[in-house]
C-alpha cells in the first residue's frame, strides 16, 4: 500500500499509526512508517497519524515524526488546545498539524482547539470515535453522524481560518452511500473527505470538484453582478458574489 500510494490521485496520503495498528504492532509499524517517509513524498501532501496523547506511544511517535519530517502530523482524539501545543513542542518548525475532533469533549471544546495555533492547519471530523463517545448505536464508520456535529466543526474551523475535512465512509462497495456522505459534507462546507480505499478516491474527488458548468455560471454571475440585481432567475447581492468567489477559489485549489 505504501509503494502504491504515490501513484494515487489523492491530495493527501496518511500513514496511520493509530486505529489501523493493533497494540502489539505499534513499534514495528512506526519503523516501517519511518522507512517509507525517508524514501520521499507519498502524495501531494504526506501525513503521519500518530497515536493519541493519552497512549504510551504518543511521544515516541512524535519524535519519529520530527525525524522523518512529513508535511503534516495528524493528531487523533484532540480534546484541548494543550493537546495541540504539547505535540507542537516535540516537532520542528514547518510541519503542519491536523486535529481530529472525535470525542464528546473534543466537540465541546472544538472552538478552543481550532484557535490553538502552533501550526494547526485543519480540523478533521472523526465520525467513528465520536459516535462511540456519544453513545450512538451504529456499527459502521460514518453512520449516525449528526448535522449538529458536522456544522459545529466546520463553523469553528472557519472562524479560525482553518481547512476542514470529513472522515471516511467505511462501507466498501457502497458507492451510493459514499456519494451521499461526500455530498452531505460538501453541503455543510467541508473542503474534502478522507477515504480508506483507492476505489473511493474518484467519487469523492468528483463530488468536491466544481463542475465546468458551475465554474462558468459563477464567472458569469460575477461579471453581471455589478449592475444587475437578478441573474438567471436568482436574486444577486453581495452574499451571492461571495458564494461565487468561494466556488471559484475551490476550483482553483483543486485544479
């Protein structure tokens, strides 16, 4: 999987030391991750997800990240700004941080976490651990996600100028469920979505990439908006222009 990663059309490749690795394999997984990262980038952005701060592997994972220097370190189960600052103290400048909001405590303090600084670039919505933390009776990652939780995480991320990403849809082969999940995240304002298998990359990329028709309409709306209060049946005002500019920025970033 590590050898195949650079050939995949993903914006970010995440080497996982946390949930995908059983406790007895943590040390070996860290060694393999370091070897892979030393060989060079695994994608447009190369990330390493370490174990949570409350675990015995957290500090060694971060020291390994400091040596391997991925573009980003993903911090799981972040519940306070101190979780972010403590990780940043063990990393050299230039390594970005992404914080997973995936517990009840993390959701409640998400605004403080988003404002933590220390190189924090993005919040990531973690549906599985959050569902477990909230007692939601589901057994599939991505099921049972509430609109409140999705909206809260994106709102606090935007308030602090951060990117925001949705977690994965884990039912492999469920193409319709994946598309609906990605569309739901997009409609809440998310920048993208994690995937857990190469077959999920293309559908998610398609959902989050503005279509040529949407780009064309946004450009024409901006051209007409200065002198018209109505455009193709829609009312046009300053908020409409901001929406068009936001869509064009998303298209530019993803191109």
